[in-house]
């Protein structure tokens, strides 16, 4: 990875990481687990719906 790519990635993702950490800081570990499970399922559903919309077979 180039120095420019590292710098750009840092500038983009460091603030995001801080904001996400702040957003999740009020949740308990069990709530984080529940939210993580929900996000995985919603992501998988989104991928499936996209495949269906494009006429491809479900994965």
C-alpha cells in the first residue's frame, strides 16, 4: 500500500472508528452481540436481495 493510500485511509477511517465507538459506548456487551447479529443478518439479506434484483441465483 502506498503512503498516500495509508494517509487517505487514516483520514477517512479514524474519525469513523471514533464515531462508531462513541455511538456504541452506551450498549452492554450482550446488546452489542445482538446488534452485531442483526447487522450480519441485514447485510446478508441485502446481498441476497441485490442478487435477486440482478436476476442472479440466490447465494
